[in-house]
C-alpha cells in the first residue's frame, strides 16, 4: 500500500452526496407545489423513485460497511453511531412511503396523487435532513480520523460502486455534479481513474441533461465553470470544532503532528536541533497530491501560545517560492474557532500557472482545508482515539 493510502480518509464526497439529495428534494417540493403539467410531474415522480433507490443503497452501505468499522476503531463513537442507525430505521418507512407515492403519481397523474407525493417528501425530509446534518457535523470528522484513505476507498468500492452498472454510475456522477462548484466537482470526478472518468463524464452528459430538463424545465445542468488555471495567492478556511482551545492548541503547537490531520502533508519533522515551535525553529514537511510528492523546509515565524502559530516555507533553487501559513484559535460558544490562512510572499511570475497544471487541486483549496480543520478538531477532542495515520 502506498504512503498516500495511509492518509486520513477524505470524507468530502459524503457532503456532496447529501447536498445533491437536499437539492433535488427541494426542487421536487417546489415543482410539485406549483402543479406542473402531467408529463413533468411524471418525470419528477420517476426521479423520486430513483432517489429513493439511491438512498436505500447508500444507507445499506453505511450500515453494512462504514459504521461497523468505525465502531471497531473508535468506541467513543458508539452513541453517535447508535443515533445514526436509529435514524436509518426511522427513515426507512418514510423512504418506502415516498417511493410508493411516487409510483402512484407516475401511474395515474392525478392532482390527489401529486399532493400525496408532496406530503410524502415533506414527511421524509422532516427526518432525513436533520440526519444528514448530524452525519456531516458529528460523524465525518470521526470517520476521517479513524479510517485511512485506503479503507474509505475500499468501502466506497464494495458498497457504493461495484453493485452499480456503468450506466448507473454515469447518471449518478452527473447528478452529483449538477450545480456543483468547481472545487467540489474535482472531488467527484477524481473518485474514478482517468479512463472510466472520461467515459462517465462524456458518455452520459446529454442523457442526464435530457432527464433533468424533463423534470425541472429548460436550464443549465452541470458543474459550475472550471477553476482559473492558476493558484490563488491567498486563501482562508475557518470552522468551529467541539473541542477546548487548550486541547486544539496542543495539536496545533506541534507541527510534526500535521500528518495526522492534513489531507496533503504526510509527515513533518524538526531539523537543526529544534524540538518545539519557537520563532526561528525549522522543520521539513513532506506532501503528496495525486501522483506528485515533494518536501519543503519551513521556519516558524511567530507563536502566540494558545492562540496563533505562523510559519513560512523557505525558498530554494528547486522551489523558488515562499508562502506564509497561519493557524489562529479563538474560544467561542460550543468550542473553538480555527482559522487557517496562507499568502504567497514571493513567487516567480509563471510559477502559479505551472503549479496549477502540476497540482490542479491547488486551484481551489477551501473545502480541503476546511475538512483538515474539522479533522484537527476531532483529534484535539479525543486524543486517545486511534489515529488513521498510525
């Protein structure tokens, strides 16, 4: 197994799946409430049946593959897992009711059938939407600490990819991409290798758009425009985690732990005799993104114990750029707000475009960096947890 596979699980796809469900359940509610023509109501009903089938497979995969492994790795997660599994049991009859109402609407197309489907979707959403929120905010940070990228990908393949045909995956992929920002769209398309990715993206685009127009009307159905072909010179990500500021600082203050929570940095080590984060102390960081890996020498610039750590990459003949990174902590209701930011200090004119070509993920980094901060918070909240990088 490659070193990259020992990285923490990247759970961003879960939020993308949830957002697609939220989006189209909302679309269906709005469209059905306005009494659309029979043909459109039938197309919407067909899509609701498809979504219920998708959701049933999704929940089965979590119950059979994901939750048992998380429960095994982190016993502290038992209460959250019990709640999510109870949610699934509560959702199941509503899911089936929604499917039955959609079949009835598709069959007779009456106004009563349309209103019945509208009510079934509302009933499902009353339980499903809070469940999706809990899964993202409470469980995904735990999953990304407890499981490695390899384990996450293996579960995805066994339970969410292999049971489906190429046609199923093609339509599903475009459904996920619909309206998605360019950064998160890159997460979706890189779930599969380049050759099948090309087939899925280009072989099913028109079919998905025809179906989307049939149910929602004429419009643009697909991801938002691509990211600029250069990397931004500044960036910022922030989130609130349910951990004390002291516990978060203990993780932040040790740069050699960054491999435990970063989606890109695999390991870090002090150099030149340094053992702690003090101004002038230096450490190396080894990173990997896609097929590329590299190491940079870093220097601590400023330390405000319990609040702020700043460091910069040291320019060299091989890497002539230098960037400054900072992590700031603030105590807030419910835990600690973590803010991570960066800015390029020096960079040759053409280098941002070259980096964007070689490491396309750097063209948009906010979701990846935010996910890192959530993982950092989970490590801080439960230092005794089994680490994905152990």
